[in-house]
């Protein structure tokens, strides 16, 4: 374990960079979905949109298959993100100071 492995370090550095990019992309996505939640609350739309969610899941599964990623994993990931967005929308709808 004490040996220094430069190849492994390079791989890990790449992984760290990708993880950072994912976090920044998620932050941007949540910034926009927060705006969606504010708008929905303002105009009285429901926080969840099952039809849109189903379209997004199908789209994500297709993208995953094209990219060689397990579509089941991609769906689980998207559903996790959607659940978090709905939680934020629900909070925003019940608390006008949230945002």
C-alpha cells in the first residue's frame, strides 16, 4: 500500500476531475430546476409532472445505451435526481422564502 503508483495516480486524478465536473453540472441543473419550481409555485402548477418524468427516463435510458452505460443505472440516477428536485419544489411551494 505504501508504494507510489504514478499510473494509478493519473487515473485517480482523471476520476477526481470528472467528479468535480459532475458536481458542477448538477449544481447548474439544480439552479435551473429551482427556477422551474419557483415558476410552478407562482402559476399554481403541480410540483411533479409524471409525463415529463417518463419522457426524461426514456431519453436518459437511450442516451445511456448509446454511451455504453447501463440504462438501469442511468434510470436510477435520474430518478434520484428527480426525487431531489421534487423535494425542492415541494419546499419552495410551501415556503415562499425558500429559493
